[in-house]
């Protein structure tokens, strides 16, 4: 597979996984209006633990984000911006690719090209950090 094509598959797979996680979390925690709300629910102790399960995912809240692991071992780590939007960098995309059942090891350069080729679907919210455009 062409390198940039593989990187594009990683980026699109990450975005699809993030959408599936959002759906699973809303089913598991009906009070969530958006995925970022899991941070405030944990901090306010309305959810008693920093980790848990939602559908086929386990999750662990950290700092400014959350790490999700599917039953098949695929990892999606995401941070949340001040406005609650989901943001990610090349390191998180690369980790996702490496955690796939058939790992895709792509370079930061190829990931950067893939992300830029997917604009306006994705937007660079600050240098090196991306978000799905609303």
C-alpha cells in the first residue's frame, strides 16, 4: 500500500473510531452531551472512577483527555480543547495505527500529508494539533 494512502487510512480510521466511541459513551452515560463531558463528570465525582467501560471500549481519563481501548486492542487517545472539541496530534494518530489488529506503522511526515489532504474535513487548531471540522 502506498505510504500516504496507509497514513490516510490511519487518519480516517481514527476519526471513525472516535465517532464510534462518542456513540458508545453516550449510550453508557446518557448525561453526556459531548465526549469531553466525561472529564467534568469525573472531576465533579458524578462518575466515581477515572476508568470504566462503554460498549466494546474501556476508557481511562487522563489530564486533558481520555484513552479508549476497544475489545480488539485498538487504542484511541484524545485530548479535549477548552471549548470541548476533540483534538489529537500525530503521536496519537501513530499510536492508533500501531495498535490496529494489523498494525500500520506510518511516519509523522506521511501522517502530516494525510491530515492536510483531508482538509476541510480536519482542521489544524494549533500547530501540530488537529480536530474534526464541525
